């Protein structure tokens, strides 16, 4: 069964850090572009970051640039999202997605990602 599982969410104070993991089972993440998205109830899903499949080129939303870092661990078949200097506006449910349609993750519209995880909640609060 092909599956993505996110983990690492939780409650953190403003200014704190979390590292989210996106682990795959049943397929190799190296072959896929990976995107991280977040969504707050009642609001549209927002693309946060992505990493391309061929050359690991990365992209970030302006709202997280300089604070978040996406990376791959090829041996663990896992993609990470390191989140630093968190603020209350980062509170959301975070999802990872895998796409095999294009190498470059910047080409993807959200609906073009083939596999989605179930999400992990990040809450930033004092």
C-alpha cells in the first residue's frame, strides 16, 4: 500500500522550532517531487515549501522563507520540514504530498500531487 505519513507536529511557543517528517511506505520518495502544505479550518490550503525530484531544488513561500528548510533523507525515505522562529500565524494542519508528474516541484498545482498524508497539527501559542 502506497502511503505518506506525517509526524512531528505539536504545541510550541512563539519563537520555537519543530521538525516535521514525511515518511513513505510502498514507494521511493527520491522519485517524487514533495510538497508541504498547511491549512487552517475555514481558509484555503497554502503551499509552504517543495523539493524537486531530480536535483532537490527547493522553493519556499514568502511567509516562511528564511525560517523553514525542506530536506530529504534518502536512506530513510523521508522528507523533513525544519521550522524555526515559529509564530502564531504558522498554526495549521500540515500535509505532505508526493508527485511523479514533473521533476520540478514548482510546476505542480496542488491537485496534481498524487499522494497525500493525513496531516499533522502544529500549534504555536504562548
